[in-house]
């Protein structure tokens, strides 16, 4: 097999990610025939077919090459971070990703603090869930991401990424203000099993998981919501249509239409992390932002 060209691997990754030669060509600045020629050249060098064309998807050989491309990209991203750190890291750009409830609660005050300390640092923010944030970090498209997992479904980060715990976000029961459980100081999860629930897998805990945790049947949805906006779920709760269980950070302060109560048994926790490429050195501004995000997370949850 001839030596592989990282540029050909990058073309393969773009084609697979987009599922299209034309879309990959637009991203890479090539013509579609040029992309097709590069894939053909990659197949010639490997002596193996790397793509199925209809639909576009990698073959087993293509999967091996995609892993190699990811390794090359991660190594280059790590080198870039360390070089930035060597240049002091007090100016430039930080590409930050955060999940929805962190983007609205933690991030704004942290960025205001960063701007005061490092006025020459520009920040771009993308709202991404953990898996997408990890992927963008590994590809070198992000510098820092806020991520999370739960104590009952831990999700370790991919290799090459460094994850730092910044806050413990308790999961709470949320009921309408006039609900018969609203006066309790704590609410047992099993006592909610027979309530009306909303199925919102992107904006609340999955009901099948709650049933397993509570070891109680029930938790059946009568409403369905396809979206990731916690406020929409809270709107349904405020209207008396359902109850919900969600992280405390997702709750707006000062609301009187819903009541949030700690869970009595079992207690559930969402862990919030700052994640970046695992390098020996990092820019000063990046490390400072990581600390500022942690401080704002603790303040928001106190």
C-alpha cells in the first residue's frame, strides 16, 4: 500500500459527514469531480473500496481510514493549542460550545468576566449537546465545551479529551403550583409514577429511565414534545398539563407558576463538565474561561 495523504483522508471524512460528494466539495472548495477523483485516488492507494456510493457510507476499510483521519486531526488540534499557549494566549479567539441550559445561565456572565480580564479575546458560542461538542473538539473545530452526564448513566468522554467537573446539578421534580404534591419539601420519585407526563427526550429525562430508577411501573406520556427547550416543557407544567423531572439549572429563577422540589429517593444528579483537548499546556485565556464557567455554575446553583 502506498503512503496515505492526510488531505485525501480529510476529503473522505467530509464526504462521509455530509453524505454527499457535492456538499463535501462546497465545504472543501473543490469541484465535485475533484472530490470524486480524490476518493478514487485513496482507493487506488489502499487497494480497497473505501465508500459505498448509494447511499454514501464508509466501508470497513473506510472506517479504518476515518479513525486515522480523526487521529491526525486531533493531533494537529492539540499541537495548535499548545502553540497558542506558548504565545501567551492573552489574545485571539476561543470557540466555545455549551448545552442549552448552560448557554442561557452560566455562559453570559462568564463571558462578561472574560471580556473584562482579556478584552482582546474574541469568543464564538455554539449551542451543542455533549456528543456533538465532543465530536467538534476532536475535529479541532472547538476549543472548549460545557458537557454533562448523569450519575445513573455516566458517559465518559472520548480519548484525547480532558474533562473537569465544574458543578453538581441536582435533578428536581417540577409540578404545577396548585399540584397536590407542591406543599411537600421533597418528592419521592415513585409517587410521581401515575402522574401525567410529557415525553421530551431532548429536554427532560427519558421516562423509561425514570421507571427503572424508581423501580415502579408507570411514567407513561400523554404529551409528546420534539425539541430541546426546557422552557417549553415548563410551560406545559405551568399550564397544569403534566409534571416533569429536570436539572435545577434548567429552571428560571423567580417563577411562581411551577414548584420545584428535591427528589427524596433516589437523589439524582447531573454532573457538568468543562472539556478541552488533553494537552500539557493551554492558553491562559482558555484556562481562565474554564475557571469562570465553573464559578458561574456554582453561583447559579447556590
